[in-house]
C-alpha cells in the first residue's frame, strides 16, 4: 500500500507548480517586452528623418549648439506645418552622443500646439547613431519658448539663411585638431573651408589666406566661404579684397544679409556714413540680428551705432 503524501509535501508541490507558473509568466512578460522593444526600435529606425539637404534658416544659437529650420522641406496642410528642425552640436558628440539631431514636428499655428514627430541622431559624418519614433497626444502639446520653429513657420519671422548642412557644421563646430595638423589636402573643399572659417572666427593660422584661396578654388560657388574670407580680410586690413568677396556674393545673391552688412562696415571704415547706413538698413531688413552675429562670430568690436539703423 502506497504511503500517503504528507501535507507539507503537498504544499511544497503546490508552491513548486505556482512558482513554475509564475516563472513562466515572468518569462513570457520579459519575452513580450523584448519583442515590443524590438518593434519600437524598428519603428524608430523606419521613421527616423534624414539629414536635410537644402537651405537652413538659423533659429537659435546657444552654448550647446545651433538650431536651424530646413526651409526647403516645409510642408503645409491648412494650419498645420511640418518641417525638419536641425540641431548642430558644438562638439561631435554634444547632442545625445552625436553631432547632429533632426526632429520632424508638426505645428498647428491656429491652435498654438506642437505635435512631436520622429527624431534621429547622426555622427559628424552623417551616419545614424540613434532614432526615436516620437509620440504626440491627439491634441498635441502647447508650444513652448524652445520651439524656435514656431515664430518662423507661423509668424514668418526672418533669420539668416545658410546654404546647407556642411555650412551649418562649419558655423557651429570647431575644425577638428587633426584637420589643422594634417592640412586640408587638395580634394576636400569642406575641409579647406573649415580651416578658413576657423581662421576668420579667431583660430588664426599664418597660412589662412592660402587655406581660403584653396577652398574657393575647390568650391567657387560657396557663398558662406566667401563671407568668412571677406570678414577675415576686414580683420587684417585687406579691405579691397574683402569688398571683392562681398560683392561677388551679392552679385549672385542680392539679399545676403552678412554680405550687405560687410559692405556697410567697409563704407564706415572709409568714412561714407550715408552709404554705411543705407547698406546696414538693408541688411537689418533681412536679418535683424546680423550685426550681433557678425560681432560674435568674427570677434569684431563695434559700437551700438553700427548695430542699428
């Protein structure tokens, strides 16, 4: 006759079954969570916006980086406007581990609300680092002061325009030390232009004029490069050369605020105050912050009289 199982053994068996069931449930939960995480990552990767390829309007400059609006990729649907917003970090890893972040929010101008969209982070060479699919409640969220794109999209606020991502990178980030040590070579216009920009902004090199000349030979249509060289020439007293660079930009792009403002400074330097006021006013009509930008960027000291009409 088989022995009866003790109550303790029965309880142990029951607990064991419950434990196994609990473990199985926890395992299933972890597996499902992992699958969902994988799906979320796949969704983020699929939704990640690409780096903008066209013109960029400057929205904000801060210690952490510069913010731009991709004006060639603006899409309007009634009161709602969608456009990529680019952040260029001061360093190559300064924004969520990358050099660039691109968000694609939608703004409802009539309601004053923002619908956050997907975001992508990229390294200095444009390779993806991470992506977030983004989440927007049904009615979005109230626009905040940090939504710098709202005044530009909804009120038409003007700002300085740069040609593309490469120009924005040269503007916001310092040239890598390895670039200055090795030299730009003869086949990379961006590298040479970066060294020219660095010199114009204060990292002077005796060979800077040669760096700029090489860059312009490689990229003769790069207006930002000529602007950099023009202000560098202003700083070292080569005013006729500066005027030639600004004039070349204006011949191709008559509404270039930094070039107009450079012309106004040169007029002031030669004592033509009437011409200086005229050209300065034209520059301010295009970008009210251009005098402050020139002073900050190129470290040119000027009185308040040359920052207003």
